């Protein structure tokens, strides 16, 4: 049943980027070091960008986690221009579809 298989299609790279970002987040929360903070920002941004621009996933399955990761980057680095621009772009996509922006 190929239709059913499509529903369960998983983007392996998206999973890898997300795991790397989550691991970096856990390491930073434990150490609170600047080095781990910048590594966490880098990994969160890489995961968010992959989800937003490259992931072979349904938009409803990739924009919300990307938005969450961009928000985390901005918590750690409020002046991160790339995260600001991409976060706004996702919010605009939700607005254009007449949908509420996820929390």
C-alpha cells in the first residue's frame, strides 16, 4: 500500500540535524559555557534551516519545529539576523494561509 508508506516517509537528514541540535542544547544546559552556547546556536540554526528550506516533508510537519528552533536561537542570540528573517518568513506563511502562528 504505497499511499500509506508516503505518510510515514521520514527525512533522515532532518532527524539527524534535529538530534544534533537537541544534543547541543542538552550540553549547553548542563555546562552553561559560552563555547557550548555558540555551538548550540549553530546547531539549532542548521536544523531550522534544513527543515525550512531542504526537508522533504509536508509543510505542516516542518514549519512548526523550524519556528521553534529559530525562536531558541533568538533566545540565545537576540540579534541573530538569519533567525529573525527566517522566523518572520514562517510567521508570514502562516498568516498568508489564514492560520494562527504556533506557540
